[in-house]
C-alpha cells in the first residue's frame, strides 16, 4: 500500500507547513477547520499561479 501512495501531495503539505508557517489550526469545530484549510489551500494555489505567471512573463520579455 505504501509503495502506491502518491508522493506529490506530501510536498504540498510540507511546503504549507514549513515555508508558510501553518502548523496548527486556530479554529475548533470541524466545519471551521474545513474552511480554514480551504483558505490555506487557496492561498497556496494562488502563490503557485502567481509564480508560474511571473516565470512566463520573464520568458516572454
């Protein structure tokens, strides 16, 4: 089972945890935790999108 486990998501969680300082949830209920992590994931994806966009602009320029 472990050999088939995808490695890619682990890198995302490590990036969020270590590079962006998200180590624990600040809210307590399950619904609030889902929303909080959704916002963290959204911020991560926006950062990735901005970096890709900046790299593409640098190549074009």
